[in-house]
């Protein structure tokens, strides 16, 4: 073992309670407190000042390793959860896109605003032309026989065509399912707009989640130390009960240290190298 705690504390390692005895001896020579500044102060006492300092520094590194693993484990779970959520949302996004494409092909609506303007203009121009043609026909009829019959026939046919077109545009022709019926167009346009809005919102959500996932992955890959060291342990110069104090500040995870040291005590039965950091 790194510090030879059995020999160091003069404990027979073959005894059934050897690990317990070493643990108890170690518990009497270290102290960990939380200061009023939310820092963690770790004190290791030993007859050998160099061992005391080395154990304190090793304890710090062990604590940092365990907390880092806890943090990275939590980050990894969050990343996996986000990746799974994004996958689910992308499936839903494709379904919305398919529905939108099908509706656009079915109703022939690909640009609702532009097509609405086009139909409105077409109705207005058709109505204007129809009024003009009707006025011309009345003029022809009132002129008596001076206008050829074929001219009147052509004008009458033109008026009929314009009227049919207007009826179609205004939805008066119930026998037709033309996409150029304003009534039918407006109903279909509502469906298109809803699907298009849903698609845009879903796309924005997925893109936002992907950017957040990149941020989480970047934070995960930074490998920032879990502890900020305020004071490292130095070899003490006082020979009466020589001891050395290590002060560390946990970055947003100070509260976790109390749990971590409880875990470290359990690990003492397996790795006596670290038995000196086994409890708060």
C-alpha cells in the first residue's frame, strides 16, 4: 500500500479486524470541516510531518477524482438524455414535414400569401372584365342589325366563360373541386399554415436543442477540476503534534464533498491507500 498504514500504525494485517483498527486509528488523526466561507478544510496529523503533508495532498487528489467522476457521470447522463430527446423530436419533425408536403401537393398551395394575392387579383380582374363585356353586349344589342351576329355570339361566349370562371373562383360551382376556388383555397390554406407553423417551431426547437447539446458536450470535454485549491498541504515545521491543513473550495459542488467522504470510508476496506480520507 502507498503509505503502509498497517506498518505505520503498527497493526497486524493478519488480524480479522485489522482494517477496522487501521480505520479507527486514522479517524483519530484527521479532521474535515466546512468553513464559514463554504470552503472545505482538511487536516491530517501524523508523527512524520512529510507523511502528514503527502496524505493531505493525496486526499485532495482522491476527492477531486471522485467528485469529477460524479460530475462527469451526471453530465454524461444529461447528454445521453438530450441526444435521445433530439432523436425523438427529429422523428416528429420528419412526420410534420411529410404531412406538410402531402398537403401542399394535394391542394397546390406552396406559398399561401403569394397565392392568396394572386387569387384576389384574379377575382377582381375577372369581375371587371365581366362587367365590361356585359356592357359591350348591351351596346351591341341596342345597335340593332348594324353589328354582325357572329360578333354578338363571340361576346356572349366570352361572357359565359368569364361568368363560369368567376363562379369557380367564388365557389359557386359546387361540381368543381378546383384549387382555384377561393373558399376551398382558404380552407386548405388554414391547414397548410398550421402545418407550416408547426414545422417551423419544431425545427427551431430541434436546432436549439442541438446547440445546447454542443454546449453540454463542450463542458463535458473541458475536464475542469472539481476543486479549486486555496492552500496546498506543506510539510509542517511545528514538532508538537505535527499536522498540516489543506484548504480546498469546491466549485458549485462543496455540498457533495460530505457525501463523497462517506463513500471514501466504504472504499477504505478495499483500498487502504486512501483510508485517510474516509469520512467527513
